[in-house]
């Protein structure tokens, strides 16, 4: 009975995570090269803490000079994650709480991300984020970086 309970719990947890929605994508009719130009806003009201890292050079994948990281970002109301590119740093961003707006270089309209969603950041992503709400937004960033000290700030 105990084993069945553990297995059922694991399956439910897996379905819950697997069922998480991918965050809003740019509407197909709004995709446009250089739709949003880089901005010079600095970081504002945002903390970025590395929770854990793995040196991928020492793993079976043997990806020398690359780190897999998990970071926690908290973006206060009115806060800004400044313009940055993911040309060499793919990432998945899980929105833990709140709602945040992403301004992508290749989208003519802002993209809104809500709690429970996952935003994908690929080599084609250059953007900045802003919390326009009244509550702190909490994000978990899962990325692969060549510089373990790269925090965009």
C-alpha cells in the first residue's frame, strides 16, 4: 500500500509539472525582426541569486566551460530585468508567482507571463522584463551559462 501511495504521488507530481503551461508566445501575426530595439534601462528592484550550479565539464555530457544553474529572481513592483541576449545561454524561466511582461526583440507586442507558466529563452531571444503589477514576481531561471557570474545585472 505504501509503495502504491508513493508511486501515485510521484505520478501526480509528474502530471502537475508536465501540465504546466508554456508561457505566452508572441502571436504569429506580431512576429517581426527588430520589433523592439535594445533599451538602456539598468536593473531596478530585482534580486538574482544563484541557488545551485553543476559544472557540465565534469559530467558525462562533458560540456567544457559550461555551467547548468538554477537562479531565483525576485522582481519588485516597477522592477526591471535589463535588456540581454540568450545568444549563447539558453534558459527556461518558471514563473513562481505574479505576472510579468517580456519585451522581445522579435515581437511587436509585449508578452505577458503568469504564475505557473514556463518561458523559453533560446539563441534567438533578446529581451527585457518589467513588473507592472503591485506584487513581487518570483522567477526560477534554469540556464546553461559559460560564465557562472553572468547575472545580467
